[in-house]
C-alpha cells in the first residue's frame, strides 16, 4: 500500500493510514490524578536569568526555559550551566523562569508574555501538562472508545483557541489558527519508576548534555538507521526519508522482507553500534514496551532499553504512546521515551514521538531541516507547518498528530561542531561584557587573564563571568566586586566534529 496526497482525498488518506495501526497500539484512556487536579497553592514565577542576544545569533533568537522550583533548588549549577551553554553556542536571548504551583494555563500565559521573537521553550522538571480528550480515537481501526492524552501542541500553538467545554480541566475543542509558532521540549526524570532517582537522573542527563554542547561528545555527521516493522516497510518515507539528514548513501534501512536478521535482538545490537547517529524506529508499541517485531521476536520492555548501551544522539519513535510521560510508571519500568533518553547507558539527548496512538508521517518535511543543521524543535515546527495533510478534518488530525512531543533537549542539532568556536588559547587583557550580564569563555587548552599595564580585569556589578579551560591563569590585578561573580571550570571545549 502506497499513498500520496495527490492520489487520495483527505478522508481516503486517513482511512489508508489507519490500517497501519492495530489492536497492539495503545492510546491512554486514564490519566493520573496528580496531573488533572489543580495545584493546592498560588502560582508564582521568578525570572532567574535574562541573557540578551549577542551579535552571533543567527539560528535562534530567543529561548524560554521554564523550571520547576523544587528541582531548581537541587540542581541550580547544572541548570544555569545549560542556559550558559545555549547562549554561548547560539548567541540567542535566553530567559529562565522558575515556577511553582502552576497550571497549564499559567504556563501558557507565561509563554505568551514572552512570545516576541520566541523560537521555543524548554521545560525542565515536571511542568504541568495540558490534556486533550476525544470521544473516539481515529488512529486505531474500529476504536470507538474515549481517549485522553497529554498534548504539548497546546503550548506550541500561541494563536489557536482551546476550549474545555465540560470544565473538567481537559481540553476538548480546538479552533482558530491551528499551527504551532514555537517548539517545546521536556527534560524531566520524574516518572522513571525505580530505574533512577529523579534528581540523580536529571544531574546525569544535564551533564551528558553539557558535554555535547562543549564538544566532548563526538559528532560524525555520517550515518542514520531506519528500523521498520513489516506493516510499514513499503510505506512512503518510512525507509528512505532519513536520507535527507546525512545523504543518500549514509543510512542503513532494516525491514523484514529484505533483511534476514530483522528482530528485537538485532535492533538492540544496532543501538549499541556507534555507526549510527540518528535512529528511526517504526514498531507497534504501548508506553512501556515495543511489541514483537516478527514471529521470532519478543516484547522489548523499557528496562531492556534502559539497560542497553545506545550510541545514537537522537531518535524518532514512530511507536504508539512511547513518549507518554504522564502514564503512572511501575517500579521496574518507565515510559519508553524516558528509557531511551535518560538512561546512563544511552548517549541519546532527544527523542521525538507520540503520547498516544499515532505519530509522525510525511517525514520529507522533517529530515531536510535536520540535515540543514536546524534543531530538533525547529524541524518539528517546520513539519507541522508544511506537511500536506493540513488541518481540514480536525478530529482525525488531532487523533493522528496531537500527541507529538519532544523528550529531552529540543535545541540539539545534528551538525553541532565546536571546532569553529573552540580555540586553543584565550588571552584576556580587559573585561568586555558586550552589553550582556554573562561572559562565557571556552578554550581547549588555557585561558589567561593578564591585564595591561596600569589596568585591571574588573567584572562589573551584576555580571557573571565563566572561564572554562583545563588551565586558567590569572596574572595581574583582578577585581570581582560585591554583586558580580566569577566561575572557573576546568572541562574546556574540544573539536568534536569528524570532517
């Protein structure tokens, strides 16, 4: 079966696509009360950082980071460091807000208040989700049951109208301008069961993410992998659309008709192969396991993914409900997206996937953006705004796509190389804040502060200076008055790109 928008009408396309799913695929029908009950307190937010745009800002203009207040108090250094990394790499305006007792409406209003030049948001911690409900799930053939799911499209779309007609804190109507203006990504380990402690899991993830931004994670820009269940192995784009990421000759496609080793064990081995930097998996799933890939395979449970070494940097999970982070985890497993992204055995930094039955199709609008060094978040927004199946039939479109979300850092791009910005040595003769309250210096070998004769290196009141190199030398008069801060780190940047 092959389809194209030119061959079918809108309803025909959805009818054909519905045959790609079956009773094994899962849509949430219940949600934890911890998400649907309004918080017992008054919403508050505090701006922690506002780093202005620098002259180098090109790819991104402004990023809003929204952080759970409790988590921030535990991981202040790691979270602030993330903001500094993003500003250093992209030069964009970075605003960081700490929130407490929030509802999804509170978060939406905070985003709208910061929407001028806004590219996207990063939620750090268990930031309140929005939910959408429907009387029928069009994504699964013959399914006429009520369905409810977490819907980050509510935060991405700043101009549409969202209605909760029965006042149960779950949206059920959507109208107006219906396409996203910004992207959203979630970094949270709050629902990982007993696999890892929330604070320790966040610290480990933010540390590996930091290593990527300063070049300690090699980026080879060479190979992708598609692993496709038999039900999709002849569908448009599932096998070869990933060629737009690295090139026609730089991906492997595995599907049962042409690959005898196809199966769960082979898939897990391939995840452990550093040949692949981006993986696309199409498999029947629910939120905590992949269904058997063929008659000789077994379920792949989340803890197996969590304990398996994974070398890729990013993954596209065309796997029903794999990114449903709100499902109540059990002691020995979490949601699949979390298993891929937050495992200490995994190098994956971001996953795109669905919180219900459904997922991304028409990949030709997604991978070219990644191949042009756009971020995961930007590629998803572009996909939404350019795919052929426009929002004409709202109930069906909502069933298919409105669970799409990004787990992990949405700012990751798959061509991030520090060799263009990472220098061996930096010599600082005087402090130049470039009208920014943050100056972040990275070098692979050394940073030397050596004020000129009769001068001094003075950090102005209210400024924060970070010197990050294996060797940091201060030679001469150095002033850090009350109200200013100096931070010295010894990681240094590296040339992380194989050309």
